[in-house]
C-alpha cells in the first residue's frame, strides 16, 4: 500500500523522522493523497514571513481541519479568506512510500500513520498550486471545505472559546501569538 507525505522541499529521496508535536522523531503519512494537501502550506509560517517576522527554530503548525462522519477530510476556514491566504500560489511535493512494518496507525487522525524509521521515496508528484489542488479534491468529492461564511454558530462559538486559550498557552511561541493577534484580533481584544 502507498502512503503519502507532503513537503515544500524538492528532491527528497528518503523521508527522515523529525521531532514532532508528539515529542519524538516520526515521519507522518496518510493513506489518502488528498489528505496531505493541507500540509503543503502552514498559515502561521506564511503570515509571519509576509510581515517579515524574524523567527528562529521550528514554526508552530496551524491546521483547522477534522473529518466528516464518512471519513473525508473537512477543512474549515476559522477566519475570512484563510484558504486563499494559506494555499493560493503555494507549490510543493507529495511523496509516496510503500508501507512497511514500521508504519503504525495514528489513532487520533483517520487514515494517518507514522513511522520512526527512514522511508525510501517510491514516487513524487509536483503540486503547482495547493489552493487549486484543494478545490479540485473538493470538486471530486474527496474532501470537504467549509468557508468562514458557512460556519455554524456552534463552530464560531468553539473558535471564540479556543483562541484565547491558545494565545494564553503560546507564551513561548511568538510566531503563533503574532498570527493569532493578526487573524483573531476581534476575539482576543488585545
């Protein structure tokens, strides 16, 4: 079975484990190619670079997605124009590897798995525009996209509850705090 991994880096021959938000070196994969499209860009990194924010170390990750009851990726815009700002004009690569015994399911994300071992690349696809690829996947019924204007009252209430907590907990992540201040200034009231 093929597994997929997105990266902005060209020419990778072997996917190497890196320290992740789980605190140990892993390579992340999806059994579904379309699920990796959201990883072609990081809203926090893209925003911070657009305002020339000096940053050292790894960028915080932003991922406002979940899954529908039938297991399709559901990408939600937590602020207006998030999809355009994050993905439009971004190119990248989707690498494929052959699953082996080192790949274990990641219980909290459907179709995701991790490996603590280096994995040789079996194939590579260039994605010219991540936004166009997401819209194409949506049109094909492979993923769902919910624009900010379509969010339910309960989702908006969730965002209003979570963002202040995220901001308070990000004291050691100035990139994340800058992003949150810019995108959620009405919620944060700073």
